[in-house]
């Protein structure tokens, strides 16, 4: 069965789609064999061999030489086999090359469907391979579809589809088909039919990548983002550290007249951002993490548990609306934080003890 034009078109197709010709030929061979079996259903062991160089397609039926035939579609008796070739022995295989009769429209259509399916899978696999290194990156996309559950975002030049599940949306944002937006590539998984790119607008990683894009010192590694705690659409706390004593980490992130942080805030829909200096001392870190509230004292109260004491008039600010400020500070530091006003019995006791210790230290210094 010769078809030079078919193979020429096949070569153009694999070149256009960037697919391995060898892999595509294998897929096509399997598809044609499957179509033949589906039409004739004779149980024979059929294989198809395509020779792109010579432009030929061969169907091959394999039978095994046996003493007694049980399955005539797959077996041939030793007597019959030796009529074909006297040297045949039990266990030999005989391959018959043939051109199917009446292998018409139905089989061809079946083969076409399988080929298109495999082509789609190969294209998808290639595209996912290209996206495998995009996990954890910031990308621009356009919303192409919204259904009852997910938002589908078209990403990159290949226009591959990313999925934004409900948990990865920002409650205060409204989404519409055609909107262009920046998303964080949260996960890229490629496992056959369940291949998926999950994108997010609510992940802390989005804030990190936006600052990296705005602050050269972060991209260069001079300023390091240590931790981020976020309640998307409402508030983010970001802990940073300067690896160069000459560089003010907070100033670098804020920018001239707030230009850098404002650009991030605008992208996030006016979400509040607290930029905090990271400290390896957890208690000192908690002082900063409760910003913008003033903190009088932080004391450890067990494993990764602390009590923070604030002025009476700063208690609501330290706790925040619905406990948000204290909650984010706890996530940022990894410590449980119990916020108390200075007039509370527990706080008064701690402050009195601190005052007594300070007075004792002063007396010791005077005696020396």
C-alpha cells in the first residue's frame, strides 16, 4: 500500500506540531492495527509497519507454529507450516504480509480518530514539558472561560489553559471573561488525561513574585524575602532581610515615595501590606510582626508560644479586625501569640516582674 502524498503530509504535520516523527509513526501504526481489529474482529495478532522513507504501509499477521491448533487466527499446525517451508519447527513464528481487503471508510475513520487523539496528547505533553519549569513563577494570562467551579486562564504564547480553583481566587476580586491578569503558577502536573496547570491569585507566592519584579535588590539576592503570611484581598505581612549592611531592606521594598510597594498594592486591588524586618530571635521578630501596633513586651510561655503586651489603647490595633493582625503575625513567626493589654492582670504581673528585674540590675551596676 503506497502513499507518498500521505507520508509527505505526515512529515509536514509533525514538523509543524514539533512532535517526534518516530513517536508519531508508532502511534499511527498502533492506530491502524486497532482499526483493523475493530472492523474484522478475527482475533488475529496484527501489527502494522510504516516506512516513511519508502512511503509504504504493511499489515503483518503473526502466527505461531504448534503441534495442535487451538486458535486458528494465531496458530498454524506444524504440517501446514512445513508445506510453506520444510525447515519450520514448533515454536517458530510465521509473519504474513498482506493488504487488507475492504479496509474502508469505517476503519479509516477509526484510525483517524485515534491519530487525532494521540496527536492532541503528544501536543499537550510537549506543552506541559515546556511549562514544567514555570511552577512557582509569575505569568500573565487572559480569562477565557468561567464555569460553576473554575476559572480558565489562557497562558503564554502557546495559549495553554491554566485552571484557577475557588480557593485560589481572591474574595474581593471580580472576574470576567476577557480580563487580563497576573497569576502565580502554583502547580504543574502532567499525568495523562489529568494533566493540569493550577494558577492562583490568592497564594503568598504571588506577592513574592510581584515584589521580585518591582525590587531589583530582591531579584539580585541583596534583599531576601524570608516569610509571607497572607489573607488574600485584605492584608499581607512580609518579613525581609538585607544581606548587605549598606542596603535598607524596607526602603528598597517601599521605593521612592512608595512607588514600588504601591505598584504591588495596585496589582493586588489595594490589599494592605506590612513590610517587616526579619529577626532570628523569635521574640524580637514577634515585636515587629504585630506592626503597626506598639508592643511593650514579649515573653515566652512554652514551646513556640508567647505573650505580647500592648498599651490599652493599642489592643484593638494589635489584634486587628476579626483577629486578623494577630493571626497573620502568628503565621509569619510560626508562634502562638497571646495578645494582652497592659492593664490586664496577667500583663500587669509580667510588667511588674520586668520592672523588678530592671531595678535589681540597676542596683547591681551601682554597687559595682
